[in-house]
């Protein structure tokens, strides 16, 4: 079989995604490879297919137990002989895997980096024909990356200790150049074929909301999404607890995950989520690396993360199977101070000296600024992200909260002049810059203690915008910051005028802000499936759930949502047609076609069951 036949017959996909073919060809021709693709881009295929075609055995180094188990489960479901070795197996189980490896029963072995320099694995490796080592989540090897894991450095020693150097390939979704260079250098990749596919995830719809009450907003968002699987990220363990409890009290099937829970509970909760027993996961950023659950249809950030890198990684866990999915961030000003506090007080990393630590802290603050900019921009959100990762993009994507047409533009030049001149007068009077709350209070003519103490009620700008709501004022001030008329000093949490501000104050520069239209102005949510198709989808989804339960695997291991959607679109009537559905390989066709075809035929012909 060649690579395309494998893709079609084993995995059930009709064609390669961008970048996949080039990497696979490179590896098959004996070259090292470096694949940089966004989450959900299809990196696994780039090492799984070569592993099946190369002689001997291939090792995949992977950072997390859950990730290995997930991938091996998916491979087995497609009929590929694979296994994993990590600390979740007991001695006897590991010996059994070793025996099978020596007997040539597997083509792919997933292994934890810690295992690589154990004595028994080392001597075993000498007896095995290892032709290929793939390093997944390769950014873990860089201390500049988000998830530095010292154990990843063992990969280098392991490869150096082999009598014959295998082909080595590294895979990551990390965008920054520095981490990319680190990976190549530390792993010692030799003239690798390399692809950087675009970082865009067109099926993800990005939205930032500035709700007055996050809980209320969250309930509303979930109300429109019942039955769908999603993750809610919170900044702290405590917030995870309160949000999860609130949702449970409201009857939502939610579970929780954070580093403060016992390992046993974490594992159990994660499984509940993977198997759709609980469709909503409320978690800190401790949750998710290596979660390949493909049917996550929304990721809501209850709090703003500390960087766009972190945000894109976490939000990117939605829609991995290519179906339309939502990434929604609930912003509040407090998030900024919390993030700032967390960066300032982050624990010492013992692997780094004080100078390096200071550099990293500075970097983190700069990253925070970019993240805040994302929350405040009124331009295309996808564009903002791609720009940050150094990628060209159209001005309007048509699939994010800022360019979906739920917005109308209003001229706020007059208000902007009032705000900016108030900031100037406050500074003139006090001799220092102040924060957004005090500025808003002064403009609203508040009788707040601090306002009166500082005699801000004597300013000519006091009360100029007294008929505006606080959130409206905040929105305008945020906008002025995003447009560069005000500049934030995050350390002191103050805002100051920039040179640009005089364009508005004295030279008549217009300021236009997009504001959200009233909900009733927005056209009713157009779903991609017509009503009848949605019904058929539900029928198939129920069948999928039943089959998954019988097999003891998560539903998405049977078929992904994208596969079900394609099935609904193609409406196969015969096994031959069934195989043409994206994501249906030969093994799965032979297992499942009968059950699914029966449901489809019944549905379309309206026969009674
Ligand atoms: P990542 O790059 O994040 O590791 P995965 O390897 O987990 O992404 O792939 C994400 C999803 O895309 C999986 O459901 C996978 O089966 C699917 N996929 C991979 N390659 C293709 C392809 N050529 N056509 C369609 N779907 C694909
Ligand atoms: Mg992956
Ligand atoms: Zn957009």
C-alpha cells in the first residue's frame, strides 16, 4: 500500500491536508522532518503513515499518558497494531508489551520521555529495528516554550545511544521562532524537511464579550448549546470550583479539573468528559494538553489567559475535527490585574538563573499586553491572532465576533474628546496618571469618596458624560486604548495620554467604534444543517453513542462529528457509498456500515422501526 491508499483505507480520508504529504514524503525518503502545524492540523498522520510504511518499528515520544492512550485507542479502532509504555502500566503489562515488541507485533509504540533512558528500555531498544523516532509536542524541549519538560532532554541521549541513528521528526503547534530554533538545535535535526502550514483555523469562530455579569452571560451561552461538548477555562482553582458548582446546581452535566484535585479524581473527571458522560469541562489551564477529543464544539474562557499563545492553544481545542466551533472569551478589567499579579508572583524556576528569570518575566508582561489588545480590538479577531503569529491575513474574516456583522459603527469623536481632555485635566491637577475607574467616575460625575477627596468634582470635565452607563464608558476608554490614544501602564494600572491623542483633541481626528447590535437586530442563528438534516444527525449521533458504549471507547473514536456531518450530507445508501464518507476507513466500514446504513435508510424512507 502507498501513503494515499493508507490514508484512504485505514483512516478513511480522501486527501492529504496542507503540509502532510511533504513531511511524509520526506520521512519516507529517509530525511529528518519538522512539522509546524496548528492544533487540529493533522500532525499525527504525518508520523503514523510513515510508521506504517517504514520497515521495523517506530517510536512516538509524547508528553502525556492521556494523550498516548487516546491515540493508541484511535489507532486500534482503525486496525493499526500499536501500544504505549508509560507509568500507567504495571510491571507485568510493560513486560508483555516488550515481548510483543520483540516479536514484531507492533508498528508504532508510544513512549513517555522518562522511559527512554531506563536501563531495561535501553537494552530492549538495542535489539529492536527502530527506524523512526517521532517527537510529538516537541516544544516541550524548549525552556522558552509554554510547557517545558526537562524529561524531553532525555530524547537526545536516547537517540545518541542507538547504534544506528533512526530518522527523527519533530512536531509542534508552537508559533514562535525562538522555540522552533530550539527544537531543531536541541534535537539535532539534520537538514529536516520542514513545513510551516498556516496557523489559521477557519472553522473556529472567535468572539470576545465584555459582560457586566459573567455568570449570567455564561448561562446564556450554555443555554444555546445544550448537548454540545465544551470546555470552560477559568484562571484559578477557586473559580473552577464555583463555576462548576453553579452549573451543576443548574442541572448542567459539568465536571471539573485542576491541579488541586487528587490524581484519581482528575483522571475520572477527564474520562467522564472524553466519554461524553459529562459534556462540560470546567478547568484551569492544567487541563487539555494532549486532549485530542475531536468533538469539542466550544471553548469558553471565563477569564482572560496570560498570553495569546496560551489562548490560541486552549481555544484551539475546539473543533479539531474541522466542524464549526466557537471560541468565546469573557473579558473583564479584573482579569488583567489577576494575570498581572500571577506573572509578578510566578514561582521561581530552578532551572533558570535570575537574569534569565527576569527576561522571561519581561516577555510574559509583553505577552500579556498583546493578549489585552486582543480583548479590546474592534478589528478582526482572527486577523489579530494571525498578525501576532506573523502571518498575513485578509482584513475581514467574516467568521469572528468583530466581523460577523453583529456590529454597527458609531461616531464617538465628541465623547473621545471629553474623555481624553478629562484624562489630561486629571493629570494636570494631580501630577500623576490615574486608572480607568477613577476616570469613569469623574466623567460620570460620581460622588465617590475618592473623587471628592481629590477635588476632581472641581474639574470642568466632571460629569460631562453623566448619562452614560459605566460599561459604556469603559468600552469607549478601552477603544481609545486599543486605537493608541491612551496607553496603559499595567504595573501601576493607570492610563496615560499618548502623542496621538492630540490628533483627536486639537486636530479633529474622527473616532469610530463598533458596538454590538441589539440581539433582535441579529438574524436568527443560521445553522449549517437544515432541519431534516439536523434530525438525521441526531439519529446517527445516538447510534454512535450506543456503539461507543458497547465498545467501551469515547464516541469520537467511533466517528468524529465531522464524519457524521459528512454522512448526513452524503446520505450513503450502500456500503460502497458509506466508504466515501470522510473519516470512514475500511475497518470502520466493515464494523459500522450495517448499523448506520440501516438507520439512514429507515430515516429517508420513513419506514417504521
Ligand atoms: P494535531 O495536529 O493537533 O495533532 P491531529 O493529528 O490530532 O491534529 O488531527 C486532528 C483531526 O484531523 C483528527 O480527527 C484527524 O483524524 C483529522 N485528520 C488528519 N488528517 C486528515 C486528512 N488528511 N483529512 C481529514 N481529516 C484529517
Ligand atoms: Mg497532536
Ligand atoms: Zn474576523
